[in-house]
């Protein structure tokens, strides 16, 4: 799965000279939390709802509310946007985009094509992919097992479930307790909890959790 398959497009952008209150109203109206800042077709920054909400004229505690509102109305997106933008491209693997966001502590990446913004991929899009990967919206038996990091373990697991007449509808692999193991989390349609647990435990697998959800 690539970024281009899950990015939001067409992207909603904002100009750098838009007043912060107008930009904040736009984000709320469109139900988004951030927007690329585009000037003359070029990406020049990114601004978030928090950036806009926190915009203020500084330590203006002696001013009246009308004076403060007037000063805030003069602050533009250019003043509060992040200028050093972390970006990605359409053919980036989705897990690489997630790594970039985690490493840079950002909640979204503008997606560029030939230097122009064609979309945006956000943490919400990544969460949706995780939901699909783990079958969170499909009711079935969810199993978590610890297996040794050796060739053939997933094949052995699949064979055991196949012999029970089950169907794996979701599968995720995660780091185990140490480098020699992995945790497999999967959902199976068909067999019940007790049948699955009884079939897996003799296969050198530590069954950590079995539940229907």
C-alpha cells in the first residue's frame, strides 16, 4: 500500500496572507486539523489548528478585548505557519510515511508531485490503515501468540487454522519480548475461541490472548 492510495485529495490549502481567524474558520468548516500553505502554486509552509488558535499579539494584557481582537485580525498565516515542511510523494510505502511522521513528530505530510501539492496523508489515515490491517471492524476471534523468529512459523500457523476450517481475515506482526520472538495478532472467522486455543498451544506457540471482538 502506497501513500497515493490513501492520501486525501484534492487537498485543501490556504494562502500565507490569509488572516488567522479566517484560516481557523476554514479548517473548522472543512473538519480538518491542518492545511498546506501554498503561494503561487508552491508549498511554503503548513499550518495547524493549534498554530492558528494560539496566535496572539503577544503580551497584550493591558489592551481591551476589542484592541486584542483587532490585533489578532491583522495576524496572517505567514506569521504562524511552520516553514520547514516535511513532505512525501505518492509512491512512498504507507509504513514509511508513518515512520517519517513518528520520527519528526508531525501529524501530517503534504504529498508532492513535480513540486506541487497533490494531497496530504495524516495520522488519521494511518490509524484507518491499522484498523483494516487488524480487522478492527470485522467481528471474529482475535488471537495473540508469541512465536520464535524462525522460517515457517506463519506457514505453520496458517496450516493449523486451515485444518480447522478457519479463515484468517487479518494479520499483523509485532516485536516480541526480545529479538528472538515476534508477536502475531490475527483474526479468524470460523472456529470458536476454545477450538483455536487448543489447536495452537501444542505448536510451540505461547497463546497470550484469545477473544471474540
